[in-house]
């Protein structure tokens, strides 16, 4: 009896205690519940406007685009929404856009508080402040996933200024401007993974990224087409930083280091086409791998750096969430990195063939073929940089399995098992699929009349 009573008292006490893991989801439609009221509800754990009360670490979900027409507060350069102050906050954008209205007073979107803020699947655009951080300012922790920051401006950090930690995953930072430093990003502890920083401008240092008091890190990322009036067209790091399997291309600077300026540890990366100021202001500092795994198309990065050929200098949608510079089939970057430290490239394409490429893009030859009975001919135009599965061609496939005129295209699906394309009903003929990985094209075939169909090895041929 006493044991049952004690158990009941413990359960009652636990029910009355606030949960350490409590949270609420607040849906924003800008009619019943606005974004500003949603953040107020999250901050106060009580209803605001038409928004329900928050509860601990809250998630705000956008169902519409949001246009902010005036600052919520004019303090610290102006902010469009309240500062998050309670627990963690996540804003899930569902790929909607939050923008400052044309002609509105200057203000940034948000100044984060002391707790962690996460932004997911949204675009922030047209924000502006005479202070730091055109769209976002954070003294704490800010984590962005699949976020685009475009067309924002500030004194430092055209898109983001950080006095804490900023992590960007699969993000695009483009066409932002800083009057002084960091056209795209500025501040401390900036980490990029699978992200692209492009076409940003800074009046002084760091056209793309400016890191002043602590490190900047870029993994599987691209810094392209940025410009600085002084030093570090792509990246300016006053203390230290690290690049791994990244591409820094087409940036420019009025002073030194069109690509990078600063004491950066660089591994398995590419620096190319960074203008008259050169790819590097100083020789690269080797990381854990050999300096030869880094490639440059000029002599500014040091004597141990390999020579680069075969990079497509056009930043393009080569698949994945962010734009990249593709490698051409004959690129010196193919297999230049040696051992694979990363499972995928910037696009999410696998680096799984044992020997990886330098830079953010992993080149993989791939061919997919489907056609009728043995001996049937088909025609197609091959490409060398496509990411999605592309119907390929073998102009003749003979009964002995040899084939000619095989071509390959880059694909994230290289080396994975593939299903034959739809064809006639079972028993009406065989249909074939060829597949290749890296610099060779292998093939197998299946009999459409059988399920599961058998697989037999065919011949292989070199990629163009």
C-alpha cells in the first residue's frame, strides 16, 4: 500500500513539473497569425494576436511569403521582428520568402538573442541596415539549413554578421553588399558546409567572407564571383581558417588575394581564375594532406600546389541545392585528392570510389542506356556535366556484349543499382542499362521477361 502511494506521488509530481523538452508549433498564415505575433507568442509562452502560446523550444512554420513593411524596433540598426529571447527557436520556411518591402525604412530581419536560432528552407532578401548584418545579426548561435540570403546590405556582413557561431548547411549567399568588410558574411566562427557564396561585394576586405577574430571554415563549398575593394576578393581571414574540398574561383580584389587572403589551412581544394590580384595573397599553409592535393591556375599559392586544368568557370546548377563549378572529364582535379575524407561532394553526389577529386565537385562518368533487342541502334547527344540521370547511347550493342561510341555524363547516381527503363511487356525483348563510375564505363543488362532480372557483366570503355 505504501509503495503504491509513493509511486502515485512521484507520478503526480512529474506531471506537475514543466517538461524540459516542451515545445510548440506555431503556424504563420499572415492573416490569423503573423510572423511577428508568432515570435512574440514563442517569447512569452502566451497567445499573441491570433497565434497560440509557445512552449519552450518552439517551431514557427510559414505557409505563405512574408513582407515586412516597417521595423519592429529601431534599436541597433533596426529589426523587422522581435528578438527571440526564450529557449531555442526554429523558423521553418517551407521554401517561402521573407522580404523587406521596397521603399521601407532600413532594418535587418532579425537580431538573435542569447539562445540558439535555426532557420530552415527559406529566403531572406532586400534587408538593409547602416549597422552590421544586413539580414541577420547574432551574438550567440545561428544555424541555417537550405537558406538563401540575397540582395541584402550592411556596413559589415551584407547578409550576416556574427559575434557568435554561424553554421550554414546547403545555403546560398548571393548578391549582398557591405560598405566595409564581408560582402556576404562577416564576424566570428563562420562555418559553411555544402554552401555557395557568390556575387557579393565589399568596399574594403572580404568580398565573400570576412573573418576577423576567429576562424572561418568551408567544407564542400564554393566561393565564386565575389569582389573586394581592397584584399581578399573571395575570403579575407585575419587570423585563421580552413578549407577542405572547396572551390574558390572567379573572385577579384583591388589589393591582394583575389581568391583568399589570410592564414588558411587548405586541403583538397581548387583556386582558379581569381583575377589580377592572384588566387592567394600568401603561400598556402598545408593541412593534414599533401599540398599537392590543392590545385591552382597561377603561381601565387606556393610551390607545392599542383597545376589546375579543366575547371568549368561558369557557376551553374549542376544538381543539388547549390550552384557549383563542374570539373571537365580531362581535369587535373580528377582523383587529385587521393583518399576520400568526405562521403559526398557539395551537391550530395557520392565520393565513394576510393579516390576523390579536389574541389567541391566530384566528377563521375556515367552512362544510362535503354533500348530494344540485341543489335538495336539508338542515337543521342552526350553531355559531360549533367547531374540527373540522362538517357545515354550505345550506337551498336552486339550479341557478344561489346559496344562502341559510349559516352558518359556526371551523375550522383553513378555506381548505384539502376532499374531498366520501361519497355514492352515481359517476353517481348531484352532491355539494357549501362552504368559507369569515374573514368570508365561498365555495363550490365537484365532480361525484361524475368523478375528479378539476371545481371551479367558487359565490356567497359574509357570515358572521352
